[in-house]
C-alpha cells in the first residue's frame, strides 16, 4: 500500500512556482500569437480571392493535420540546421503551439463569419458601406459573440498544450514535476501536484466558458 507523502513536493514548491510562471509565460505568448494569426488566416480562408484563400488553406490544412509535438521538435532540432541561428526551447515551443493553434482558430473565425446571414452584408452595402466597413462594424461584432465559447475552449487547449514544451526542456510546470519526481523518487506525489495546479488554474476558465455559453444562448 502506497504511503502518500507530499513533504518532498512541498520542499520543492519554489521549483513548482518557477514552472508555473514558465507555463503562464508560454500560455500568454501562444494565446496572443495563435488567436491573432488565426484571425488573419481565418479572413484568408473566408476570402474569395485565390491569392489569400489558397495560402491560408494550405497553412490551415498542414498545421491541423500534423502533431503539434512534431512541430515543436522540428522547430527545435531541424530549423536551426536551415537557418544561421539557434532556436531556444521557448521559441521552438511557442512557434509550434502558436502555429498549430492559429490553424484551429482560423476555422473558428471562418465559421463564425460565415454564420452571419448574407442579408447583413447586403444591408451594409445598401447604406453605402464598403466590405471592410461592413466586416468591422456589422459582421465581426455579431460573429465574435458566437465564437466566444469556442475561442475560450481554444484558450484552455493552449494552456494544456504548454506541457508539450517539456519535450525540448523548456522550464514549465510538467518539466519541473519531472525533475522533482526523478530527484525524490516520488512520481505519484509530484505528478499529482502538477495535475492539481493545472486544475486550479483551468477550472475558473472552464466555468467562465459555461457562463458565456448560457448568456450568449439567452441573448441569441
């Protein structure tokens, strides 16, 4: 019978704190980069101009259909062979997670924009708006309301994907948990602590998603 003992985990709480800060850092970078690039790619996917549509489609299909872990490892080990500078763990992990998230986010943006009735576009043109003005003033505000729950779920996925950065030795929460487990021979306690910290961080965001879904459902 295993005797639970979290004393060694508590003794290394500073290491877990450093890991949590690293997780939050890469989460913030990937959230901003992934959603921003996803919005641009989503507009390209929605565009009827082939110069925008085909590159955006190629980007989306490639990064959606290859594992994010493979992408991270490629940026870390393969890309430095092709370019005259090294790629650090943070940069490699951030590029892999951000580009993968951008591909999935692009489909959320594209679907949200397409969900708006064509009559909204026609009405905007009837009062003299350009396509850009119609998108910015009429279509996007409505589409964002519908996309908010999906984008919030995307943020949750990005937070969990941050653990993949441990594959290139980036100092984040799982990496620190591995270190504590190997030094103290306590994998049960170490990984339990990591799981609890992730739960404490993500549970409020999940609850926010539920609240948004209910409110947006009522407003619709």
